């Protein structure tokens, strides 16, 4: 039994070596190279509104500073512990969402959580979703890269909130073309169903004979 | 001599794939009803089109490919691998019609990501998506977690031996019960029970955190589906960061850890064998790699100094590490934070645990704990053999439901699959680097796709090159099916062209 081992073990050992080699090279590729790109970014001043993706990309520069962001309130206003959480998006869809007929921007949403005092939420009447355009707001507050009060979340603690443009509910125009496609597809489906039932009956009859 | 597949082979494959697509069509009825209830008429039409397309395909296959024999192993393998691809194309119909995808390729990417419980997505403007579409995204990841073949097996295959062949071909080898159809139904029973309990817990937590009841229920259901299936999808673009809730994070963490365990382990515990939790090789492997990962991550976080305090390290470090290890992809930090705030060792530890992944026959991906256990024990066996006298017989065993002695064939099979995973991780990483992405980001996202995790360091976006999208689709598919049925499909395509025609007497 042992006599066979070296031959069988060899392929196993080769596999281990190959594995180790691949892991080693993967590790080498991961070593720090030119990936300190964080330092090279250019960021806007603190006076005007800051883009949220800019804020997130360069968190270290804005940490603990008062910033102003502008965008659409989306999702839910979550009231808790004497305050509330809002999510504010400032991507291109915040101006005109895909559901409203906006163009593809090639990006996902870009948003941030904002902690506001309970009385500030009275200002918010619409939050963005499939059927609503959320209120467009300007929020000034302190940005935290890792908020100690909120479990390390990257957030803004709002000091002021101003509604710039009131949101609204919108209707989706009914897409008659899609209904036509449904009706068109119904014909082949019904036809195929009839053919299938006939062939099944024929086969059953043949089998019973 | 390799024979070209016969007409009977092709018919059997067509018949099987047709049944899988019928399963996809039946699944679409759930989001269709959701859309109707929420008065999202256009979304309802998207699903009606998808359902009719699936039904027409299934009926065509039933008419053109009648079978009167049971399926062979080879046919089962090709149905499983081919079925996933065709299911991707049909399942992407409502996605594309929703108007949230720039191209059909992007829609297919999200479909494959959902089915394979990966969680990467190219969908644009998620925050304005309809409830019906969100239901579809999460439902397909929930169904994909059990395996779409399991879905089809549960309802659409009569108790044939061929059913077992398709089931095994989907990367699941465990049989909880002697009959494979009953095994598939047992998997569903386990998942549905957890669905009821998990959704109720999350709903209560979301209500406490200030969400309205209606949306809270839907979010709870979707979060459960994303976490349990280890898919990691969430209904808002900020993922778990949207909720700012320790409670919600804790519940989802428990759900995805449980979801990442082997269904055979679940079944053993359900039937009273509680000791299995402590003895099972996959649980031990998971705990070991998690401890190593946690050690490295904590070191790195301490060095970076961004996150401090036990709760913060738990929520921003440990949570994402476990999410990566269970190949879930739920996240409580921004993509950039993976390399900016966790540090080099931190990102390395997340990549490492993602590569290792969850348990075999679970909703997770990666090498799997079982294989890690086998390889570790075989290495220990070699070391013991070197240290023992020449005449000594040295053997190692692992415990997985029962004691299993390790042999060379088992080790070789485990090594082969691990090597295949390393290969797809490596090629994906190199491709990313070739396209100009920084290596750590390219490898992070490549491992994430290949191990069906879904965390992203920022590479995956609608603007990524089409070649990379195609490669990631392949990596997610191959990683989920664990290569064997993929190789069978490649072999099938090869013999279709080059095989010799069988001569009939």
C-alpha cells in the first residue's frame, strides 16, 4: 500500500505547490503600490454645497467639519431617540429619476444618512421612491467619518434644514405598448398549450392501445 | 472515442431546461401580485410579459422534446448548467423592461448575481425602484439560494432518478432524506420556517427603529431574503447603512450565519442531533478562519485608527468580515471604506474569508468549509506520517454528520475544486488590473464575484467594461455550480462539434 503512495502523493503535492504559488502571486499583487490615490483628489471648498460622492471619497478631509449638502430626500424618515434619520441623495437621479423619464447616468445612487432633530422633520412632506419625487433640501451640519454616537456610521448631524423645492407625487403614464406585447404573446401561448394537450392525448391513447 | 450526443440526449436536455424555465415563470407570479397590490401597473405588465415568454418556451420544449426515458448523469449536468444560463436570459426580461438597465447584458448580470446569491448589481437608480421589481430581485436571490433546480425539483419533476442527477449537478451533494424530491422539499421547509421567524423579528426591529408598518414589512421580508440566501441584496442603495440600526444589523448577522450553514447540518439539528453543531467540520473550519480573519482585521483597524470602541469595531469591522465569510455581501460601510478605513491587512482578511466562503450544500459560495477541513486534515496526515515510524498506518477523519475517513480521491477532488476557484479569482483580478483598476480593488471584486459574495470595493458599476461584466457573469455562474457541470456543458458543446456520430444497428 505504501509503495503506491509516492506516485499518488506527487500529483497532490503538485497541486499544493501550484496553489501556494498562485496565492503568493495574488498576495504580491495586493501589496501597496500606487493606491494611495486618496491624497491626489481635488475637493471643493467648504462654503458651497459639497457633492456626496466627493464627501465619501475624501472623508478624511471633511471629518468633523461643517458641510452643506443639497439633494433629494429618499426612502423613509425614521424617527427615533428624539431625532430622525433621513437619507439624502445628490446623484443625477435626484434631479430626475429614471421613473420620471430621466436619462441613464451610468452610476448607482449616491446618498448619505443625515441625523436631524425631530422638529426639523416637520419640514419634510415627500420622500423619493417609485411614485414620489422627494423634497429637495439643503442641509448644513457636521460630517462624521465614523460617528461615535451612531456606531461608527458615516453621517451628517444636521444643524439646519431648508426645503428648496417641494416634492410631489407623480403618475406613471400607462404603457399601452407593453399591454399590446402581452396580448401578442398570449396567442402563441394559447396555441402552444392547445398543441401540447392534443399531443399528450394522442400519446396517452397510443400508450393505452 | 467520444460520441456525439444523440437526438434523445438533446430532447432530454430541452425537456429539462423547459421545466426549469417554467419554474422561473411561476416565481414571477409573486412579484406580479405584489405589483398589482401596490398598483404598479407598468411593472405588472413587465412580469406578465416575462411569464408569458417563460410559458411559451416551456410549452415549446414540451412539444418538441418529449421524453420517455429517465435522465442520465450527463444530461443532468448539462440541464443544471445550461438551465441556469437560459433562466438568466428569461429572468432578465422584467429587469430590462423596468427601464433601470442600460443594456440587456446589465440585466443578465443582475439576474445571474441574484440566482447565484452574489449581490453585486448594475441596476441604476435603485432608490426609485418599484416594489414589484424589488420583490423580484429578492425573491430570485431567495430561490437561487436554495438552488433554482431545487425550486424546479420541488414542484415540477415527478420522483425520478434523473431528478437526483440534476440536483447533484447544481453543486449540492447532500441528501437529507433518501428521496431527492423529499430532500428538495425539506430544504424548502427549513427555508420557509426561517422566513416566517426572521421576517417577524426584522419587522419588529424596523418598527422600533421608526419605519412605517407597510414598508417596514416589505423591507423586513426583503432583508431576510437577502441575508438568508447570503445574497446581500437590500432595497436601498446604502444597503444596511440605510437603517443605522444595531438591532437590524445583529438580526441580519444571525440570519446570514445560519443561512451559510449546510442544509444537512440544519436537518441534523432539527431532528434532535444538537451535538452536530460542535462536532461538524464545517462549523469548526468556519470558526477557525473567522478567528484568523478577526485577528488580522482588528490589528489593521487598530493601526488605521478610524474606527475605535468595541461596538464600532463590531459594526464596521466584524459585521462586514462575517458578511464576507458567509458570502453574503450585506454591508454597513461605503465601498471606499474597505480600502481606506479597514487598511491593507483588513482588506486582505476580507478577501481571504470571502475566498474560503461558507458551507457546502448551503446558500453560500467560495471554497467551502468542508473542503478546507479535508485539505487541512490531509496536510496534518502528511505531517503525522513524516513524524511516525515507517510501518505506522496514519489516517485522518473528519466529522460531517458522520465520521468520514479521508482518502486520496477525496483530497484530490477537494484540491481540484479549490484550484478552480483560485483560478477564476486570479483571472478576474488580472483582467481588472489589465483594465487599469488598482490591484486591491480588482482582486477584491473578482474574489467577491467568484465566491458569490457581493461586497464591492468600487469596481462593479454599470460603467465597467463589457468584457469584465461577461467574465463576472461567468465567475458567478461557475462559482455557484462548482465547475463540474460547467465542464460537462463545455464538453457537451465540444462533442456536439467534434464527437463521432453513434451508429445505430
